[in-house]
C-alpha cells in the first residue's frame, strides 16, 4: 500500500470542514442535549464531555484510536463470519428498528450538535432507514450447462473504513451499517468532527443491542475524537480492506491515493431544467420539496433552476403560491454578500467565491434577515433571479435559496445545466413532457441520478421507485450504494457434475 499523502490529507480536512460547517481550528461546540438524551456515560451527547468517562472507551464500539478500532472491527468481522447469514439479518433488523424507534431523540441530538438543517427532517431521515436494502439484496448467480455448474457469490472484504459527513451523520452511518454488515463486513467510522458525539451515541446503542442479540462485539466501531491523524491511521491500517468516503474532490483524491480500493461519494451541484411542456404547478411543488428538504443539505437537492423565458414568470408565480418567497435583485445581492466570501481583490466573480459556513443549512428566516426582508414563518424556500455565473448557481451552496436563470432555448438550458453541474456526474432534474428534451438532457449530463418530473428525493426511492442510500458513489462509479457494493465476487466451478437435467 502506498503511503497517505500527509499534505493532501491536511488539505482534505480543511476543505471538508469548510464545506460542511466545521472549523479546522475550533470546531463548533454542541449544545446541551434534550432532557431525554442519554448522558455521556451511555455514549450520548449530553452536557458532560465524552472524555469525562474514559472507562467506557473501547466498549460497544467507541475507541480512542483508529488502530484500536480497526483491531476490534477485525475481530468482529471474524465473529460475524462464523455466525453466518442469520447474524447479518439480525444486525440489519436491529439497526432499522433502533433508527426508527429513536428517530425523534437522535434527530434532536444531532440537530443540537450540528445546528444545521431542519429538526423534522433530521427525524424523518432516521425513520426511513428501513428502506435501505439488506441481506436479501445478495442473490447468488448460477450457470448450468453440458460441462457442469458454476456458482458466483457475493462475499465480504472484511473491515470497511467509512468517512461520514456532518450533514446526515446518524442517518449515513446507520444506512452504511445496514449495507456493509448485510454484506458480511464490519466497519470503522471516522465521523465529521462537528457531528462526532451524536455519531458515537448511535454506534454505542447499535453495538449494545447487537451484542445482546448475537454476542458479536464491536461490529460497527467509531473513533471517539476524529481528526487528521485518525483519518490517516484508518486509511493506513492493514485491517482496513475497503474505504467508503463522502466529501469533495480533495477527500476523494486522497482516498484514491491510499492504494486501497475506495468507494467515493463526491460533491454535487444538481441543476433543474424546466421547459414549456411541463405542468408548472407540479414542477414548482417538486422543486420546493427537493430544495427545501433539510434546508437543502442533501447533495442531490435542487441547487439551481434554468427555465425557458416564456414560462419563467409563470413558474415563479407557482413557486410563490406553494410556499416559496421571491427576493428582488437588491435582496439577492445583499444575501450574496453575506452568504459567500470572496478572495480579496477578486471582486464578486463566482470563480473566487466560497460558501460562508454560517449560512449552510440555516432556515429561510436566517437567510431572509441577511437579505433585509421579513418572511412568513411558513416559508420553506427563498428564490430569486440571477444570471448563470452567479455564486448561487456555480457553488454547491447547501442553503434554502434557489437561483432562477432564464434561458432562451432548450439547447441553452441543457448547456447551462451541464456547465453548472461541473461534470460531477452526480444528479440532474428535468421537468418536461417532451421525450426528446428529456432524452437529450439525460445523455448530455450523464449523471448518476436523473429525475424526471419529480423532486430530487425521488431518485432515492422517496416518491419514486427504487431503494434508499445516503452514500452515492459517483466519482468511482458504484452509484447508489447497496450491500453488493461492499462485496467481492467469488466463483465456484463444478466440472461435468451437479447438473441435474
């Protein structure tokens, strides 16, 4: 295995913390947990710091170092291997049951710690973990012919090292545990520092229940205080056989340079194109539903809209009628100055803009205050007209503010969508009843998710057909992760026998 590039890793940490609202020098301190939250000695995000109870470190999956966690996870992998498919099913059942049962409590704890997004949507994301595919996703493939029979099966790697974001900390690790353990692996998490305590709470609760039901210890481990060093050590550890990484281009690049196989969920900046053939009421409702969900923290969420000029005013009217509030040009300008920072001497050019972390995932009311406008408390989303080079169009801004850009032709709308997506090949959305327009855009953008006439979440089976995952591996090509993503394919061949016809 090639060594991890230390300088690159430090750049990664700085980028990830900047993108997701953390700080490389002084991570945000979590607020006290609700009264129903477990205290520190049970792995919760209570008033006491986790370090106040060192005796619990190393129990039920929470470890001080990556090496300790990887060693424990390797042993857990061997235990799971010996107990077979039934144990995998039990783990899947436990995680899905606990996620739903504790959705309200854990959602509150995560919201208090990260201070981004919407509480009701934090809760909802845990209630839908039951939609993540499990053991039944793994079906052997067989070939039978004149010269015998061949069986191909999906088998585990061993220990998976996973990097999780602050935007969906407990939901991401919960879905990952279902997928990874259903495939027969164990997992070690290096959570985002801004959401590490709530992640540890969930990991400890899962391990307690799994140990009680299966006698398997530490099937899902987590590093108590994640850092640059712990990320580095996790990647280097000889027990780590596979990496699952969520983040921007730098973190993806770092994972790929470890010499280990990496499943990478990179950035997204999903465009929406609206033509003159669609139902504008349906389009407006879908756009609001997707862009407003958890204050637009989802990487698949609608980030910018390109609309044919002849229907632009009607679309904006429909947005206003369905719970969104339009900002005028002056208000958009004020919000832009607050929501983005620009390199000194570079003016307001979008190429030099970076998102102000203080506004990531905040409520529309917070953004409206920065724009100098009062809005109804029921407002789900802000929107305003911009040009195609505006920072709100070009940056993955993760705020409930949607830029609307007029285009003159379908060709221009698709071209603008392609440019603003930055070749991430992540997600794109179209509202159209014209099959030619839909097909042309689908081929041009070539994204992992392409949603037609619905909200972005439909691409994850929420309002559309399909299955759920919070890890979308676009840079490395696996797509929506599922249990098969975390397996090796092994072939067993019997020559001239076992064929029964």
